[in-house]
């Protein structure tokens, strides 16, 4: 493939698509019901971030949000942090999911590496949720209690979450690929009452028994009153002991027994305040205990209705997919598609087993309307040389979403060339902190290579200079200068909000600083360059790490890479580049020369690395992010235990590797 060009026009929506889009329907509705007339998306966005009360109030009305008690104001308090949304309203997230019930239609589709595609009807989903909610109440779970899951991306995880939310309890989940220390670090902070777990799972064709891990987790959660075992690796499992001879344990219950004992057709919905906690998500925890991020029923509800109903163009009955584990906020986002009557597709397993075609085969088999994935997966498909468009019937695929890290222009081009030349490509960026995107897609706008189409409605995103001045056409800090309903209502065990304030508001008072470098173009599109605290600054020229990775990883010999720019007092910074090579490849002078040439051509001579090192793997968090900042801190002299939390690292053995490498670089005088 020839080199891609940022800013090249790749796709434009047809006039018919624009006119029949959900975004245009909303604009027509505003004109008809509120005499508000907007001719372009830019005009609509400007109104949405200037007139916050009018905009968010219109969404409440447009999506017909159900509340047993009305709100007294849209925005009772506008400060950040501490904005108060829709005070007085009482509602329930789960109730809004079941507004779309069609008894015999599939509510959910599920597949794993061994089980073929299996539908769960709306009637079945409601029955399971009702029984689980009744069981939770029988176990003494009340509003505000925490229910946690150590579960993969399976329908049972969705059922337990919906049941938990229906009674006003608080949900939190960890993926079973997390080790016990990581799960304990998360769950112990929120003191759960009930744990739902599996005995194990399969990934990449291999079994992973997690019974000992579950026992270790249980032992460290003193508030746990009950554990519910959902047999998954072994469908007949009834025990957490390897030999199946547990001593009697009244706190260990079996999922099938629980459903049978509490079968009911009644599913009441606890009416809770708009800001009543819905779930607890967690920061990656790379530099200490993960921060428990609490988000509310109403904030998530209205934000996800906006995202799916307007920005993703999802229609009732659409099959919607996003590849995720339960340990990533995109799982929480995926199940939000139920709110608009879509059918989420849950897949548990490796995206590369038995080959890179497994998810494209799933798209064909399900008639998928929207395919969501990560930039890393697109890069892997490109490296594998596959051509989904030629191999699979993807005619029903109207949209694709990509998130997790910046999608380079080559990724944009590959999707339009090898997936579908006529689809809405939503490059999406936001975060766990808000469980949504700040910037993303719109069916009224064209797609340019390497650029995110727009800032999302209601999200007053700006690029700030170091002095706090807004920038246009230049890279700056991604900030929000107005509140969003899905911002955290608080962090757990942070009564004075010190951790909350330090996480987002320590740089610009009263303004949310997200920690990404961003450029807003003159046409309103957006480019994300990477984390702002890992930015490369060479001779005063700032560059996001994603630009380096793009230049480096386009070489077929390079499987992965990581770069850090280490500040050394009184000296020029030191920028080493770490690369993972394809098997059988050596870093000789010829490859090093081509690698530097790629960086020089794509960026500038200023951004050439000072040294290149071959490493076995790039250290990554459990959610797949490169450990740029922790490694930078380590190389600047911070002890390992303060620089990174090994329990939150997917490959923690690489931390010791980098400790030894750092010591060597210090001896060589390269780190001061």
C-alpha cells in the first residue's frame, strides 16, 4: 500500500444518507418543536455546547426518557467538578433497556471459540434478569450495595449487570484474564457484597482454569457474603476446588440453582436519583491503586442515548458489535446499544483464533450493521495481509468504529479499500473516565484520512496551549470547558474529592484536562496525537508518540514499538526507541537505516531516536495501552514500585527487564 496522506478525503455521505440520518431527524425535530433551525453540524454543535440546558433538555424530550419524578432543572449546578444534572428526577437504567422488548426477537447474540452463534430473545433476557434480581434481593442486596463480577464477555455478565442496576445496587466487573492482585486492588476498595464468577475460560484455543484465582480473590474480600459460580470452562462445574471436594460452604451458590429457585415474571425497577451510582470503572492503575470511577444511572443513560441515537446512527434491530472484554469500558458502552433497541453481539475469545478472519466471519454470519474494534486490531489485519471485502459478505455493514489508540491514516485507507468503500468510519476517542467519546462520528460529515470527523454534541472540547489559550490548527491539551452528564459523580473513597481534582483539574482551574494531545482543524475535524504526558519534545518541536509509531511500525519487520523522551536536568533529553522484531529478523545497520529514514521522512530529523533497542515485548496495561509514562518515570529515576503497578501490567516480567536496562543506560551515562 502506498503511503497514506493525512487529510485526504476518503468518503462523503450521499444526500440521501444525510437526509435519512438520525442526526438530521433530530435537527428537523428541533425545528418543528422548538423553532431551532440549524443548517450544518457545526451550527448544531455550537448551540449544544453554548446552551447546555436547552441541548440536554431537548435530548431528554427527544429520547422520551422515563422518570417517575420529573427533574426540577436541567443543570442545577454548572461547576466543574461538581456539576449537578437533572436534580429531582428519579429513574432507572434497566427500565429503559426493556422499553424495547420484542419477546421473540433476539436481544443479544453470543458466540465464543467453541459455541456457535446463539441468540437470546428479549423474553429470555427479561426472565433471566428478573430471576437474578429476585435472587439478589433474597441474598440481602439493597440499593447502594456493590455486586461484582469476575466474568468474561458472556450473556450472564450482561444479565447480572442489568439485574444489579434494576434494584439500585452498584455493578463492577473484572475480566478473568486479570490476575488476583489486580482484581483485589479494584474490588477491595468498593467492599462488594456478592461476587459472580466463572470457573475458567478459553482464549486462543487454550483453557485457563481460574478457580484458584477466584478463591484468592474471595479470601481478600472480607465484606463478601455470597459467591455465585457460573460454570463456563466446564459446563458441569459445581465447585471451586480442583478435585471437586470443597468443604461445605453456604456462601458458594450455583448459577442454575439460583435462577431456578427465584424464577419470576416480575421485574420491578427501583427509582433512583439521576446521579445514583450505576457502576464503578477503574483507571488502568499503572502508578498505584486503580482509581474507582463512579458514574451515575442518568448520566450514562442520556449520554449513551445521544451516542447511539445520533452519532453512531444505530437503528432499532441493528446488530451492533464492539470487540471488548469486560475489563474495558467499551464493554459497558457496547451493552448501552440495548437502550436504542439494537442487538449487541457479544464475542468471547481471541480475535486472531483460529485466524484473523474470525471476527469478519462473525460480521457476515450476524448481518452486522456496525463493527467496532481497536486501532491495534486494524494494524494486525493489515500486517496479516487479509482482505475482508473479498473474502466475506459485508454488504450490511454500514459503519465501523475504532478506538483504544489513534488510528493512523494507513488504517483509514485500509478500511475503505479492504472492508467497504461506502461506510461511516467513526474514529472514536474519549475514555473510561466518562464511558463515552469526546470526539467521534457524524453521518452528515465527510471522512478525511487520519482525522476524527467532529467533536460530539454537548462536548465542549478545545485544544489549549500551555498558557490555557484555545488553539486552532495547532496541537494542544485536550480540555473540556463545560461539564458532561457522564463525568464521574465521584471517586470511591475520595470524600474530599482530592484524587478526583488531581486527576483532571490540577492544570487548569475549573477545566477538565484529559491528558491527550489534540489538534482541531479549521473544518472542525480532530486529530489525536497520543498522551500529553508522554509527548515527544525535541528542540521545542512537540510530537505525539502515535506519529513515531506510525512511521516505525509501517516497516514489516517491526511488530511493535515504544518510545519515551526522558528529561534530564541540565542536558538535552534522551529519546530511546524500543522495537519488537518479527521472528528471524535482526536489527542490522540496513534495517536501522530504513527505520530512521522512515521517521525522518514522516516527521523530521529532530525526531530521530538517540538509540534503538530490541526488546522481547512492549510493556502494556491490562487494557492494552503502552506503558509510556511509567517507563519514562522509571528512566528519570523513580523507583519501580512508584513508577508502575506490576499487577496492572499485562506482561509484568518486562518491568524488570526495563529496570535492568535503565541501570545499564545510567552506567553508560545516557540517563544523566
